[in-house]
C-alpha cells in the first residue's frame, strides 16, 4: 500500500485531494493508499447529505471567518483545524474479501484502528456507533466511506489537541446521534488523545502495512475539483 503524508495549503484542497485519490485509483492511475493530513486553518466540514442550517452555527462561522465546506462522503459534521490528524484510506473493493460491503469494510478498518490505538495508548479503545472510536465512552475519532466500482475511500479524523470550546461554538447539536452520546454537549462527548502525531501515524502505518511512498499526488485533479466543486457555495451549501 502506498503512503502519503501530504497536507495542502487550504481545507478545500485537502478535501479535494481525498476525492482525487479515489478517482485516480478508480481510473487505474494509482492503487491502495494511506494518506495523512493535518490542517493549519479551521473549517467546518459537513457530510455529503447534511443540512448546513441544522448542523452548523452559520452566523458564528461567518463572523469568525470559518468556512463551511462539504465532503464527498457521508457521516456527521466536524470541525477541522490544528490538533486534528486526518487519514484517508483508498482500498480496492474485493467481492470475496473484507471490503466487499459497507458493513464488512467498517469492521475491517475499525478493528485495525482500535487495535493500533489500544497498543499506542495502553488502554481500552472501543468501536462505538458504526464508525466511531471511543475511550471511556468519549469520542476520539469519527469515520466515513464512499464506494465506487473498483475502489472505495474510508477516511476520518483523530482528535489530538483540538480546541473543543470552538467545536461547541461552531457546531449545533447533531441531528443524528449514536446511542452512546446520550445527548451530551460536544465538550462533554469529545476527548483529545494528547499523543504525538508521529507516534499515531507510525501505529496506523504498521496496522495497515503502508510503507511505500506515493511519488506524486494527482494535482491536476485537485485543482479541477477545487475550481468546480469545493470552492463553490452550490456544492458546500447545497443542502
């Protein structure tokens, strides 16, 4: 599996690169890939089908200059920013293997992440909801996927040192909640891991057997996606 530690300049470009890696694999230009990226600027990112007005404190985000963007996968709304480690997995769809369905892919990836985190933290890590990771019933990671014919994208974020008070100010209470959330506020539900970014990356690389450097990212695809999609309100605020 290829590995790429590639953070681009803007949140729009980083979301576009995730989708570009999926498209490039689907078109036979690359293959299975693990990517890491760490945002330096804040942005609210809604899942593909989320309604912005129901999930985001839009007035606050506008006043604070925090963009509201939409990703190509499902799942809930998150605040991206310093203190978050994102990963992206591009995996081949195998009709006879662990990626043959949405559910089996969830189990395949989440079990490996849980084991990697438990080994790193030396404490129990739980898979909660469908694709959350939690410690002591506090969420440390959320994940989502999208599938095409031959490849899928499975990506998510690990909370390492995110400003949780800013999460409270930018995000409304989610319209869909896993049972274990129990209506808790963002600051009462989320947990920063506080571990070193490099240690977490190394643990995930080992768990996913990802050590071959990806020589070049699909930059032309990224530029097209930013221009035609991720920079437009018709995409970001479509619902």
